[in-house]
C-alpha cells in the first residue's frame, strides 16, 4: 500500500536530532515555559517575519485565544459576526462559537476553494467585526484583496494558517497579512510536532502580551492573574522537536511542490478535476486535492490498487450535528465540494516510482469503469 502520509518515515529522517533534542529537555529538568519554547518562538517569528510567535497547545487553541484576546482588549464582544469560509474544517468555526461570536458562512471561490472577496463584501453587515480567512489545503487566500476590504470596513483579520506554513504572496508569508495568524503543528501538518502543538503570529505587541497571559491561566507574573485564562502552553519537548523540524520545512515544501507539479502536468484523466495553482509560492501543498463526481467508486478503485487516499472533508460544518442551527443554510458550492474532494498522497518522502504508479492508475481509471 502506498501510504497517504508516512509520519514514521518523515520523522526518521531527523531521528538523531530529534532524540538529542528530547534528551536535552529531559536532562534540563525544565519542561514548561522554558528556553526551548523561547528559542522556537524566536525562530518561528523570524521564519515568518513577524515580531511575535506565541506557542500554544494546539491549532484550535491558537484560533480561540486570538479571538478571546480581542474580546479582553475590547475589540470584540458577544454576538459580533465573524466571516468564515463555509467549506473549512470545523475547528475554524468552533473557535468562533467558543467565544460567543457568530459565524457567517461564506461560499468559497469554486476554483481556488478559498474565500471569495466578492462574497465577503456581500456578507458584511453592521455586526461584522472580523474576517477569518482559511488558507485551505496550503493555498494562501487572496490576502491583499481581503486586507483592503478589512481596512475599508474597519475589520479584524485572523488568518487560519493550519495548512499553509511558508506559503506567501509577493514575499509576504501566511500569518503576516492579517492582525494575527493561527498555526497548527498537528503531526500531519507540513511543520508537524510529535504530538499536539500550535502557535500564534502577530506584530501587535498588546495582542501578544494578552495571549501570553491567557495561555497561562491569565497570568504574566506568577500568581497574579490579569484574566480568567486557560492552560494552553506549548511544552518544552514539542518546542524542541519543532525547532529541529523547522530547519527542514522549506526542503520538505520543495518536495511537496515537486510532487504536485507532476500530478498537475501528468494526470490527464478528464474525469478528474485538478486543483488551482499558478505555480507561484502561494501554495505549499499540505494536501493535493482533486475532485471526482463518483468519488466513492474512484476511491475504492485506488484502494484496490494499493493507493491510500483521504477525504478532506466529507461533511461541511453547517451540516454537522454540532451546528444544527445552521443546517437550513443552502450553500451549493460548499456542499458540492464536500461531495467530490479527494486527497492524493503527497508525502515528501514518497518515491518517484510510487508517483509514477499513482499517475498511471489514475489515468487508467476511465478504462476500468
């Protein structure tokens, strides 16, 4: 079986460095909010060209804490509306509702699958206070246009960068365009920890200070609590692991792009719709997502040919039981995408011979039905 993603093989490349980093933390005797976290935060901020990077427990907490901090700073209040793409993973929406804010689901651009600026403009109401663009599958959203809309309407912008580490437009990376960016380092991400982990990037000093307090029980100075905070701290071992893997992120991204380029140029089956990409640095291919009308049959065909695929995502947030209150919404583009999308293997350690095999089997699908 050609695995969708072989995390063991990916991490084995850096086994010696990862074990040395882990041993260093164990031997230090300091496991929370220490020098490893400070080092990773500094390196990740430098990588993204932002003033601040704040390590937190996971990507969902990164989103939640930015919105929470804006509430504490008086920039948001209960009932404010946040524009979000309807076809995102549910975490983007959970962060909004967890803060007693109202998600406004907007249809994506049917070509890029990211937020459509025209649809964003149409969704703005007197209650709109923020935009939450999601850089889906690794393709950065049209941030120059979205930031213009935000400035015109005095809106906050929180980028969901969980899938877009290193993607950029005109040299400006994901997480640097908006007022803050939220990253996930879930093990399967382009920059993956060996457990749950996340971070927030921002150039706003006040926001950064507030988030640092909120992630640590609402405290900057021990036993003095400014806010009713939570416990969401990126631990020393995961920070050390991420510092190792950050050094190789661009190399692995290059390989992902190389694989994507082959798929784009060599998959010629008319039954398969390939993803948008203008061959710029705006896509880091966390996922290579195709569309097939008869997805179940196509996925079964690939499975029988020992090619593992994954559906990202089968059910849109507004059709989940958790959000029954939004189930009445008719979002045809989103609903169509969720019925057709399928992610092909794009593991940076995959062999070229396996890519040859995948492409060959996909191109032969029309003859197999």
